[in-house]
């Protein structure tokens, strides 16, 4: 979250990507960093035991939301 906030403050669009387990933590951290509206996309959780094909499917499913977040404005 720190990196995305830093990038956004520099005027470069960015998006935070994490698994759904971190929704609450991302909300709290973005608020504490003074950037509550930082773009974020969440994938299904857990990811550590997913196959390569499953991870590619997660990425494919998230791609449109990531592109939309980065090109907003």
C-alpha cells in the first residue's frame, strides 16, 4: 500500500492488487496513509496453493479491473 500511495502522490496512476483476505487491512492502511481512495483490486483467496493455471485465471479475471483503475481519470 505504501508503494501505491507514493506512486499516486507523484501523479502516476497505480493500483493495489492483493487477495480478498486483505480488504479490511487495505482499507485501514490506505486511510491511515491519508489516501483512502487509492485504487485496489482483490483476487480470490488463498493464492499460495493455487496452480499456475489457476493463478493465470485469477490474473485474467482481474485484468479488466486493473486496467480500469490505472486508466481512470
